[in-house]
C-alpha cells in the first residue's frame, strides 16, 4: 500500500509538470531551469550528502523477507537507522513538491529536482511547506521513532521520471 501510494503521488506530480509544459504554462525560463537542475542533479551522482547520520539497514532492490521464508520484497529506496531526534535534510537543492501522510509511516516529503525526485518517509515535526525552495541546510523534519520497536528509521528514495534509482549510487561514501 505504501509503495502504491508513493508511486501514485510521483505520477501525479510528473503529469502536472508535463501538463504545464504542454499547455505552455511553463515559460522557456522555467523549462531551462528544470533542465539545468536535472543536469546538475545527474552530475552529482556519488557526491550527495546523506539525509541523516546513521547506517543503512535496508538496501535497494529485491530482499528476502525478514520473517516469511521464501518470500521476496522490493525496496524502492534505502532505509537508515539513526538516533532519536535526528533531523532530516535534503540531499540536493530543490522545491517541495508534495507533503503527505501515510499511516504507519509518518509524513512523507517529495522534493522536485527537475526530472528527478527525492522522497523522505518517516518524518514528524515537519518544518517545510509545499512549493518551498530548499537547500542542503534546510531541516525537513524530525525522523519518527517507532513506538513498536523504538527504532528511528528514515526511508529514502530517488526517482527519475517513473523509474526508481538506487540511492546508494547517488550518496557520498554509501558503498
């Protein structure tokens, strides 16, 4: 359910952007700006800061289910285990495209970087709003600590259009 909700929101945002361009509502300046942002994002592969301090506890792609033997799950991003009260920051400058809530996951923030999007899931005490420009120093919010297992986890994804990207390839020293 979480994955389908995230895909739905990203597809909505992508379609909105395409419609603006198609209807001529995006000026040539805005189109050039989006292309410049996309190129800059792409040129920073392997150089981006981590959104939180901590360790990566779940990697991108197919994984063996932690409880059910013989079952695989697919992770569209990576998961960080971090400290209680940890603040989350963007990995690249951009514009807050959407902020929404997913039951059991907390607040999710989607940031637009031209043709790329970054997604931060598992937040509370959000400090930003939709449409706001953000920098690397902007605090997006605080990572939620689970009442069930007392772990503080952030889920992080990178999308290019409709395709997920392996975040480990984009983050500095993540290998």
